C-alpha cells in the first residue's frame, strides 16, 4: 500500500510540494499569532498596563503546553512520515493512536498540577500584587480548564500534517484563531463586567480550543483509513522500537521548548525588576515579533514531513533540495521583517496600547529584538530538520547550545552591563553564533550521509 499523499512526497517539484504542505500551516500559524495577540490587543484597550502585564506572564506557562504537544505530536508525527516513506501504514496507525491517548494523559496531569500550584507558579514568573489577580483568572481558563483541548488540538494538527493533510491541519488551527478573535470582545466587553477583561479573554481562548479539538476529531473520523491515522485503542501498542523513536524525538523537542520557555521566564523576571511598565512593554514585544517567526515555523512544518518521508525512502537529493529551498524562503522572510519592524515599530506598539511610556519603551525594545529575526530562523530550521529525520539527540544538542549555553547566560551578562536594553539585545547576539554552529552540523550530517 502507498500513503494517500505519496504523490506530493515523491513526485511534485520541491517548490510546489513545499508550497502545498507549508501554505496551510503558514496561514494557520498567522491566524494563531493573530488570536494570541488578540488577547493583548483587546486587553490593551483598557489602557491598564497591570492587566497587560498579568496576561503576558502566562506566555511561558502556555509554551509548556506547546512542549507537551510537541512530545507526541512532533515525536509521533515525524515518525509517521518516516513510516509512510517505507510503506508501513499499519505501524503508522498504531503510533497515532498511542500519541493521541498519551496526549490526553499528560495534558490532564499538567492541568491538575497547574491548579494545585497556581499561585507559587505565578509568583515565580514575577507576578506582583497588582498583576496576580489578572494572571490567575487567565491561567485558570487557558491552562487549568483548557490544557487538554489545547494539547490535543496541537497534537492532532501535527499528526495530520505528517501524512500530508496540511490543509485540514492549517484550517483547524485557523478556525480556532478566528473564533477566538470573535469571542474576545463579546466576553470582555459585553458579557462580563468592567474589570473582568482578563477573565473574558481566557474564556474566549479556552472555548476556541475546545471547538478546534472537536473539529480535528470529526476530520479524522471522516478521513478514516485515508489519513493513515487511527484513534482506536484496539489497534494495539506500537513496537517498542517505535515507542522509543517517538520519545527519542519528542523528548528533545519538549526539552527544547522548555529551554525556550525558561528563557522567556528569565526575560519576564528581569523585565519585572524594572517595573510593571517595562514588563508590559516586553510582553507586547514578545508577541509582536512573532509574525515572521510564525511564518518561519509554518515553512518548517511544511519542510519536516517532506524531508522525513524522503530521508526514509533514501531519496537524499530531494531531501536536500527541500531543506535548501525552505531555508532560502525563511531567510528572505526574516530580512523583509527586519526592515518593516524598524520602520513601523512605534505604530505597532501604539496599536496594542496607548500608554505613552509603555509605547516608548516597547518601540526601542522591538527595534532591537527584530535584528535577530533571520538568525532565529537559521537556528530553528536545522533543529527541525534533525527532528524530521529522527536525530533527536542533535536537535537537543542545538537547543541546549542555543538556550543554555548562549542565550540564558547572555541575558544575565548583558542585563548586568546594559540594563533592560541588554535583555532585548541578547537574542541577536546569541542567535548569530548559534546559527553558524547549526549550519556547520547540518553540513557535516549531509556530507557523511549514505
């Protein structure tokens, strides 16, 4: 048997194949970005920096849910692409069912843990007496209640993408984002009383993820065996080799996201030491800078199943063409973004909040942070490639080099010497070095590949 989308993986010209797989994911990522920024935008309409800062504090906790989704969505998804490359469809079905139920278990445990230790977690992240209430309300909706549908949505999206059904994966994520944008002002300014905007934003996000999760379950049911995926617990467990392979890529992926998350926690803690206005400004910047990065993530999402499939099928020429073309598109996107951010940084900050001091600080932050954009792509692109071909140890090594060796130590060093502006210059300084190291390791891998 052949996988349903084998034509895309094997015969489409590389630009067309990448466009087919990546475009829905780019659109989905952009809408995810919009709905993530929608909460900040609508809360910014209150012109309350404390509320903006409180909701911004949750970004590291939310990123942990992404790491759990990557554990089984990315670890399982890349394995499924490689299994389809060697026509092991039954094994692919077992792996998908295993990843689905493990995602439910780990999401439930994370939800319970967050509920039991919410205040200590938020205090650790830098919540003050003025921001704790808003952060707690938002966390309860998005994480405590919303962890299971959020993690399942991301896992199922990754699994569909791995089999070439990027259209459904992208649409499901985009639908949730659009719904969130619609529900945000309804709950924040119509249903709930003034002062409850953070709670309203949390409810809107939680309901949107529930709807997306239901959509993915319906899609998988309708696709049936065409998707090469299964949610049936009666398929049996995957082989021990395949279970190890899921964790071999999934755990490094989760740890890489955790290290990324840890860096954001440190940024929040360091920014909080300069006051709630600085924290609000950096919170907006960390979301505003995501536009080109989410496009880059969408490009990598299209690259990964294509590279994984052809690596398993030993079509190394097509695999290398895929990597090169996707890398060039990502670099071009990054440099265009730098130009636009430098020109429009003030107006971007003004769009989110009208508080003059927050806008002033945030404008300077954004102009400094955006320099790193093309180099950030050059860091996570080879990392995603190594995940795609099952080399989880290399992906983990690059993540550790990027965050634990360079980025996090530099946050403290540059903050010590240059204050709060040293915090935002860290990303460019670290990622230029890591991009060079990542490319060297990719070239060595391709050179010795047989």
